[in-house]
C-alpha cells in the first residue's frame, strides 16, 4: 500500500465520527509535484456529506473536519480541499 492510499484510509477512519452518508477522497498530489509541500504530505480533495453539518457555517464545518483528521493535518496531509455538505445541499 503506498503512502497516499494509507493516508486516505486513515482519513476515512477518522472522519467516520462525523457519520458521513457519503465520503469521497481524491489524491491530487501528482498535480503538485515539485511544490515544496509535496515532499511533506499529500494533496487531497474531500467531499463529505453529513447531517452533522446542519446549521453550521463553512468555517465550523471545516473545523470539525480538521479536528477529526487531527495529526494527519500536520504530517501526512499537506493540503485538503474540502466540500462539506448536508444531504439537503447535495
């Protein structure tokens, strides 16, 4: 298993606490080859759908995701583009 595949699996496990109805994580690290941060962690695009986000603004949703991801955000993940939606917003 390569490093990014492991990171995606770990991120999915961590985000499970947000009870997602849908979660898609795309590794976009190849698009950032040569970028200084590419050496320290991967670049990922996350789409997550959960009722937990109801009544929360974008910043609050991102904080929940960052809290769930924990130390992954300070090592294995260099950049995470987030789309956090409620089921009604899909």
